[in-house]
C-alpha cells in the first residue's frame, strides 16, 4: 500500500494569530453605542412585522430611530474632535 502525501504547500501557511488587535478592539468599543442602538431599532421593527402598528409601537419606533441618530451624531462628533476637524 502506498502512502498519499500532499505535494503542494499548505494553503494557509501563516494562519491568523490570536484575535483582533488592540486597535481593532478600540474601534469596536467606540462603535458599540451605534451598534446597540441599531440592534434596538431592529428589535422594534421585527416586533411590529406581523401586526398593525399601535400608538405605543409608533412611539417605540420613533424613540429607537432617534436613539440611532443620536448615537451616530455623537460618534461623528467624537471622530471630528479626535481628528481635529471642524464640526
């Protein structure tokens, strides 16, 4: 019986080491308020998919949309201050 061996080099010769870098983790942490607000908005949108929207649902949607906009605004303001740009 013959042994079968790969004749080519391994496709992933240098696999990624560890996880995200410290810089990547900081970027994710900076975006977390926006991500959380978008998830909350998505939850509200999913909850009203299969039923008529009541006044309470409409308020929840408006509140969630405003929260997303505020989180995005705050993130942009933080980024412009860090880069020294005019707001």
